[in-house]
């Protein structure tokens, strides 16, 4: 059995994907707009020693396997190969491998994973207690300190690396990111003279929006040194230094309190399930009575899956130590910390659209991105963002915003009788 035919048998003959291999074999839907190319027998080594999604990812990141055409479309059509291979699938591949001496030798060779992979047992990056300050700082740096220039190409001018909120189907990514920041500001009831704490502030998008659009004195903190440096420069260039500040700091080391509002946009995923109750309690303590907190984070659809898949692609290549919980569990922990829950919504479809824009940006700057961060890292991002988009499309993951308030004396919430978060619509 030729190698391309073996791949076709595993992925499925109806996948509308063409398969080509270095041995000149071809199979699948010849001439399809998506083509998977096996460029080296070493791809088989990764598949043999890490069957399923991780093996495929290693082969792709290493350049032994390539995808021509839209990556999201390719992943959608090959869903059967994204999970663990069944024993029947393995037998199919095994028969194809044993018939070719070169493939047989490759399968018996155990290759080291690509250098972009973080392996907890062998890499000092993930040494120490999970979610300790030291380990969190290294995990965050692994993902966010890639290259500010690279992020500028992928994220666009907003430098917002969190789910946008599209006010209409035809809104641009930049319009949607502005709308997201403004939606958070309106939910928090920001007004001139207020004080905002933005934890996990990224490149300072929310901090600058609050200062520029609402006259709020905003403090942002991030564990990424590159993010903090970029944000402080952007704040100065925008003339917002009197109102906005970003510090290279663990949120747990913020000394100030008495804030009118707290925003947590994309940080809860990095906290760890065991630390979530303490996290919400800490933020509750930073607010004055009547202050509001908006938690914006990726979640699992429910609590039936584990918080973290230590052997998965995302944990090993993208977000080391990242953990996702179900929305109900998170809301309960936020409520138990003292917050009265006032509003919740799921922006799952918005994140799929956001990732569509980021994937397009990366494709448009592919050559520059490879030159800036290396082909392996660029491949990690292409695969991770397209796979994440698929996850939101298929409801494997979600994005929830939850608004809570720290009640004042005699149960006062200082909330309006009806929410006025969204601007009025015409008609």
C-alpha cells in the first residue's frame, strides 16, 4: 500500500482532501482545494510514536508534513484524524509502513519533538509548582514574548489578543475589537474620574481605551515583559501617560485597592482551577463597594472534560499550564467570592470570526512572519489558530463574559434597573 493511500484510508475517502507523498503516490480527492503532502518518511516516525493529533502536529511543525490550501478547511475535513487513531486505523498504517523498508526504518526511529514543544518532564520552563509565580511567568513568556512585530502582523493595529465583539456581520476586525473594549467599558459603567484595574492587560488595549474614551485612570498588569514595554511606549505616544499605565507585574503583587472597576480579559485561563476561588476573592478585595468586575474568558461547554490535557497540542506548544473550566463552575466560584452576578453572555461565534481575521493576517504576512520567528513557530501559530477557530465553530470551546458587582451597604448594587450595555438599534 502506498503512503498516500494509507493516509486516505485513515482520514476517510470522503474528506475531499488530496494526499501526496514523497514516494510520488497520490490518493484522495485529486485536484481538491486542500492538499496534504507527506514530505518525508520521518512524518511516519511522529505518527508511530504519538498517534493522533499530537503526532500530526509534530510532523507539521517539523515540516515533514505540509498542508496546502486553507488550514481551517483542511482541519474541518480531516476531523476523524484529529483524535486518537483507532486500532483499525493503526493496522492500516502499519501494513502500509511494513511494506516499505524506508518507512519501516523511519517508524522504528524515535525523533525528538520539534524545539517549539514544551515537555514538562524534560524542559526547565515548566519546573516547579504549577501556577507558582515563577512558573506562571515562564509559561506566559513562552507564548507572549514571541515577538511584538509578529503580533502586530497577526493581530493588526488594535494589538488585541482576545475575542472581538462584532457589532454586525460585515464589521472589520478593528471595528470589532473597538466594540469589544467599549462593551466591557459600558458593562463596567466607566465614567470620567474612575479607577480601573485591568489584570492580564496584554498590550494595553483596554487600559488605553478606558483612558482615551472615558477619562478613566487605568492600571494594567501583565507577566509579559515585551507586552509591558510595548504598551508603555504606545501609551506615551498616544499622550495618555497621565491616565494610563501598564506594569510588568504579577496580578497578585498589585498593592493598590479601592478600584471602581476590574476587568479580566483572557487571564482566567492561565490561573488554574485550584486557584480560581482565590483569584476571584483577590479581585473582589480590590474593589470599592458598588464596584463591578467583568470576567472575559475561554471556557469548556461543560464540566465533563478535564481542565487540562497535558499531552495535548495546546498545552505542549501554545499555552503551557492553561486550564479551561465550564461557565457554570466559574460563575459559581465568582458568586461564592462575594460578587452578585448581574449579566452573562457567550461570544463563541465572535471568537470564530476573530480567529478568521487573525488567520488571514498571518497568511498575508507569512514570509515576513517566518523570517521574524522561524518557520516552526509560524507553523505552530497557523495550526493553533485554525484549530481554535474550528473548536469555536463546533462548540468544543466557548467564550463567556460574566459581570459581577461588589454590593455596598444594605445590598446596594448601584446598577440600573435594566442593562444599557448595547447602544440602541435603529428601527
